[in-house]
C-alpha cells in the first residue's frame, strides 16, 4: 500500500459528512417529541420515555460523528508516520535530477489545467493588478500570464537564468520590454534567494508551475523571503503539488513533482505571518493558494502614464 492509497482513502472519508443527515434526524425526532409533549392530551409516561430516548439519540449521533472524524485523523497520523521517504525523494529530485534539465525541457513542461480553473486563476491575478505597486512573476516561461499582470508597475520577470526569461520578454514590443525588469535567482546557493530586490515593495508575486518542483524545505525559504518583499496587504499566489490530494501524491511517488502536503505548507505560511486568503483545487492538476501579508496595500504613487500593452508579432 502506497501513501497515495492512504491519502485517496482519506480524501474519500473527508468528502463524506455525518452532519447534514444527522441534523435532519435530530430535527425530525425533536419535532415528534414536541408534537407529543405539547398536545393537550397528556401522556406523561410516554413523554418522559420519548425525551429520555431522544437525549440518548442525540448523544449517540454526536459520539458517532466524533468516531467518524477520528477515522480521518487516524489516516493523517498514518500518512505522517510513513511519508518521510517521500520528503527525501523530493529532495533528491530537486538536487540531482531537476538541475540536469535543459532550458527547452523546462519551458515545454506544462501544468494541465482545465478551462474553468484557468479563467478563475487569471481573473484573480488580474484582480490584484495595481499600477501603484510593483509585481513579480516567477517562471513566466511560454505562458501568457504576463498579460494578466501588465497593470503592475514595474513588473519583474524572475527565473534561474536569462534564457528562461527571454521568451516571455520577446512576446512584447520594445516599448513594453523597457518597462520589464528581468532578474535571476539561485535557490541552490546560500540564502538569500532575492539578494537585491527591495523589501516591502511588491503588491503581487505570482509563481506558476514553479513550486510544483520545489521540496517543502525550499518553498519554506521562499515564503520567508517573499514575506519581506511584499508590502503590507500584498499577496503571494502560486501553484504547487498539493499532496493532501491523492493524485498529487502519485506524481511525487513517480518523481514527476515534489511532495508538498498542503496542510504542512499552510502551517509554515501561517507561522511566518501570512493569512491564507484563498485555495483552489481544479479538476486537473492545477492547485494553488493565495497568501496575504497582513495590512492594507498602500502607495505614494500619484499617477501613471497610460498606454495599451500588446504582444509583439
């Protein structure tokens, strides 16, 4: 039995609920007791027995609900007792295999996403577009997500080398290219990852199909530094391989992505001070989370020159 099998069973258990049918049963029984006890024909002995048994039913249903919830907790405990090899496997994937990939392999790696999920994600990214604050997109690649972030000024394009950034830059006319800031990072070296970027400046940081290939220990380093980069009220949005879902665990077991349980990632983020604003689990492989730095997003900018941004031919 694999970790994916255990998580799949837990996902099934978590999709079930005792509460709605239990509440319906209690309400129905309560109405029966009320009907009998409020009638002018008094059957004291029967009323007493009904109320006594009704109390027993409520207690038993409550006990059953807790026992059912304990099944999920026991499965989670079982997962945590057995998943350490997957963390180690992800570290090996990150250290030994991913660095050997070519630029072409990285650029052509796609994250399957259904149409509705893609629209929801794009709309939420656009919602955060604010010309008063800088933005950052990590691994823009061959995707068109820069189009959703052109309102942010300036917009930083970030990746591990310039070759990975050139395709995103070349999509635009020279006039807009001059407004883009290209920046390279190296998370294999000693921290800090973002050595020269200003603190407390960014309104939105977006990473697509990037943290899917980072182990939890490395993502934790990014979250710590990005918290310092964000302005109060700024938002960090990123996709990742949420291994609270069984098919994401299967990817990790096959070395296709890293093992990153969502419950662990959220705990790290909250310990760093982030607020979890939104989570989304699409039909395919797109799982993302939005984390906000506490506070209100403000800026001293008073205006912006207006121009329409279009991709180059």
